[in-house]
């Protein structure tokens, strides 16, 4: 019998291949990871359906005479977000804010001195859209909505200071604040989530609806798009469409982020809500 040749010692390539064979079965394929990341839970499906209903409902209420006054307090808040965007960008670019005026019938006006108009003009629509996207994101979760509602309540009260101070404005804004407070005690604050979501959708799409007002209803105050077009060229319609597309992208990003960050079921959210500023109902 011929002598057997002893096996050659394993090389680093052989060891690496063996390790890969051993470890690979325990790894999750990339396709499976992507599939899990994009999975939408039942609670999220309800939220997406509510968002769709809000888009249709607000679009109708925004443009129907008389009925549109139902949106008065929320429109005041969204206009405030819009003007906050102008004011913040003005300060960031070295300008000074003299005053802010709010009126749901004519729109808001921020009186500024200095700053870079190329940034401050679009900051109104884009700022309100960004805030709307953050509120839409928070609307996917009860605890996140609790935090957002506190900020919204403060902003509501600020609108009384800057807005037209008639009894109708004061009463409707205070009623909206009362609605937020009351929702804390409905189904362990689950109702609060849908109010925050409503304000988020309305703020996200404010640029779309407001530009329609500018082009069709012709509000008293000139639009940011028309002023921007006069100073930097192009048409107000063109800039309005561009800002609207960006606003829609912000909203889409808020929705995707909400789906990724809050996969909890409705029951799990209620249990978590009882551990963070709990309510008895």
C-alpha cells in the first residue's frame, strides 16, 4: 500500500470560506431586512387612512364658503407657523423682526428689517411644511403626540398675542386649546394623536392651499411667491409649484419616518402612554 500523503494545513482562504459558510445561515438576507423595514402595522394603516381622509376633508373645508370657518383656529395656527418661519430665518440671516400680524381672512404679514430675502421669503411656506411634517411624524404615536401638543398649545396662545384680537379670534383659539387639553383624557390620550395629525397635515399642505388662494381668490396681502418672482425672476406660479412640491416631499418624509419609528400596536401605545404623563381615562 502506498503511503498516504498527510493533508495540507488549512490556508487563510479555506478558513475564511468555512467561517462564511458557518455564519451566513444565521444572517438575515438583505431582502428580508428591507421587507421588515417597509412593513406597515395595522395601527399605521389606520393612521395612513386618517391622513388621506384629512387631506380630502381639509381641501373641501378650505375652499367652501361659510363652512371654511370651521378651520378658523387651526388656520390661525398654521399661519402662525408660516410667519414663524419668516421670522426665524430673518434672525438667522442677520435681520430684525419688527412685528407679526395674523389674520385667517387675509393671511399673515411679518414686518422685517434686513436679512436675506432670498431665504426669508420661501422660509414661510417651507418652515410651516417642515413643522407639519414633524407633527405628522408625531401623530403616529401617542407619547410623541403628547409632547407635540404642549408645543402646539404654546403656539396657539402666541397667536392670540400676534393675531387680530377680537372676541371671535380669542374665543376660537381658546376653544382649540381646550380641545387639546380635553383629548388628553379620551382613551388614554389616543384622541390627541389624531388632533396632532390633523394639524400636521394641514400645516404640511398649507403652501398648496394658500397658493391656490393667491392664484384664484386673490387675498389682500401679496403672496411670498409673487414678491420672490419680482425680485429674483420667474413667475409666482412657478415658484409656488416648486415650494408646493418641496412641501409634499417634507410630508412624505414625515410619514415614512413615522412608520419606521413607531411600529407599536394601538394597545401597546396605550400602555406606553400610561407610563408618560398618565391620565385616568
